[in-house]
C-alpha cells in the first residue's frame, strides 16, 4: 500500500494541469459576466432557489456579485500563474462553492465537477514547479509528488465518466430519440444544422456517448491505446463544445489527458527545461492514516450519491429526486405548466397566485418541473404573505411531460406545500406516481 500510494513520481502532469485549470476557472468567472449569465442568474432575479439549507447565501445576491466574480476571476489567474497558490485555490473553491449552492436554476454537472476539483486541487502540491511561488521561494521547488495525487484525480474522473455512461442505459437514449430531441434545437446552426437532423447522426451520438464515457479512461490508461484515446477525446469534446455550448467543461475534460501521458512526452511537448524526477523513493508522511481516511470517506460519498435515486420511490426521470450530484448528463428534456393557488386560512377561499412576478425567466422554466423548487416557491410565497399579515396555504397544480411525451399531472393539488417538510433522502408523497405511459411519445408536432 505504501508503494502504491506514497512512491514519488514526476509532477509535470499536475503542474501543467494547474496552469490550464487556473486559466479555465478564470475564464468561467469572467465569462459569466461577459455572457450575461451572472446578470440573468444572480443579479436580476429578486431571489434565487438555493440548495435547501443554504438560505443564508441569499445575502450575496445582487449587483455586488459583479465584484465578487471579478475577484474570483483574479484568484483563477493567480492559480494559473501559481502565485500564492494555496490561498488562491482555497479562496476560489470557497467562492465557487457559494455560487454553486446559491442557485439551482442554472444547474450544470460541470459546475459540480469544477467545485470538487477546486477543493481537491487546493490541497495538492501543484505549485512546486512552473510557478511564481517557486520563483519567489526556491525552497518550494520539487520535481516530484506522491503517486496518490495522480490516483485521486484519475479516480475522480473515472467515476464521472462511468456514471455518465451507465445513466444513458435507458430506453429514450438507447433508441436515439433523446439524441434526436437534443439535435432538434440545433437546426439553425450554420453548415452543420441540417446534418445534425439526420437519423444516422442521432444513432451515432447516442451510442458514441455511451461507449466514450465507459471506455475513455481505460483507453487512456493503456499505453497502446493512449494516443487513440486522446484523439477521440479531443474530437468528442470539441464536438460537444460546438454543438452543446457547455462552457469550459469540454476543455477541462481534454486537459485531464495530462494525467495519463508519460512525463517524458509532456516534457518534450510543453516544458523542455523541466528537470524530470528519476528516483523511486517511497516517502510515507506522518499524516498517512488521516489522508487515507479522508479520501476513503470522500470516494465512498462519490460512489454512493449517484446511486441514491434507486432508494427513492418511483423513477428519477419523473420525480427528479436524486438527479443532482449524480452525473446524469443531458438525459431528459422536461417541460411543464404550473398553476399556484393561495388560500387564506381564515376563510379557506382559494385564489390563483401570480408567482411569475417573483421570478426571473430562467427560474420560471425550472419551477414548473422541479419539485424541490416548487416547495421552495411555496415557502417563499408563505413568507411574503405573512409579511402582509396573512396566514396562507399554498397549493400547486403542476403538469409535466418528459422527452416530448404526453402531459400528466405531477403534483397533488390538494396538499399545502407551505406546510410540508422537505426530505433530502425521502420521497415526497405529494409528487404523484409516474403514469405507466409518461414517457410514451406524443403525436403532437
């Protein structure tokens, strides 16, 4: 075990990844401002749907978020340069975690992965070469790192890809109808729009997605297939970047290849002046047991969280319970309609409530299909009415369709959601059972 985890190896892959990762997270922060994502998500809406239990993060919302993201971007640049690395990486990790937890309307798996990688990178010796920290303090310079650093990063990536592949093994993906649905919104693309509507393209996308996610890490691990795996990875992720426009995620995924190529190849291509480590020392730290314990617990959670939806009643595609933090990427398209009723408890008379005035455009799309966001909206409405001196019950009548199937009733309209408790690991009974034909395709055009 000591030889597997604590043998010293060359650190060129790590220091190169730190530089690329710093550039990407800086781009994420500044890009959020320039593209209007920050304005639409965290500035314009009067409040956000945060992860339940993190209501205190509401205080960060508003115009000051522009300064917040500028500071975060500067920390990203510092990470890239390896300047005050540990402080900069921890600061970015804290700030990005807050951004991630304060809103769910723009949920994206790469935001979650970025949060995990920020915290992992914060505690890795990624500034021991090719950094300003080493220029300032040459005593930090070290060409080596313990092997566990490499294993942790590869295992994290492997978990992401494997769960993403397994999640695609369901009917709407296997019959390529989900791929067709994803491509339908890309008809307007210049040059490739018509090509993306071809049936053979849909089948290719569907099964390439399954096989790529399942096999890319083994391909990169085996020396004989490493170059092939890298070429496939570059093509696959550039295709995703162009077609799906999912931010930095494809480029971060390409950068993971740095952990698989030999130090000699990386030195030749990127850092010809770097001294390669050639020793075979095994240095066991005093904190060995603490280190093993922390990462054991961490990876148990990483393996368990994506499985939790199997312990909920009903299908996750219908209920959404257990969907987040599970690497379920681009698996379904949901739309819905929601009517909210409010009843004063003194007279019990129900009246339709215009909830759209409380929400931004992005939030209005989320609240009609996500039960936890419906529940949070009910709590918000109850609080607003209580400030007016009214004690009210809040009822929600939602209808949902999955992957362009038929619309079906989704919530029990007779349950006061404002009086319900939210259970993170328990099914909410006010979500109606999924109809047997809920994913049966509609005849609507």
